[in-house]
C-alpha cells in the first residue's frame, strides 16, 4: 500500500487500511551513521531510509547490514604453504 504518513505516495509494507502498523505509527529518520548511504532518501518531512523503517535499530549492534557505504573488512588467513608440496602440485 502507499504510505500516507511520512513517505507520501511511496510503497510501504507497513501500511494497512487502518494506517501505519509499524511501532509508533511512523518511520524514524536516519541517524548520523547513515551519512553517505545510497538508501538514504529525502522526503518533505526529512531524511529516511528506503529499506528500513528504523535505522537506529540497525546500527545498535554494530554496522547496518543494509548500508551501502560500509565495506566489510576481510581478514585473510594466510596459511604457510610447503614449497615442496606446492612444486609437486604445479607439476601435475
């Protein structure tokens, strides 16, 4: 259904015939950590996340899993390779 509260005329999964069914009856504005995210959209009533109704809850336990501006730091576990075995594998 189309939102009638904060995101005027946008599709919203929380809208029902009785109004917004999300906790509090409205979506919450973005937080500071959302700066730079491509999902951040400006409406007449403020800046909101296009994917999540409560961005602060997503950032509560660390990084938001929907954030497009945050890259996950990968830790590469470099294993020591035996040069003798490596040369045998290369000869196959």
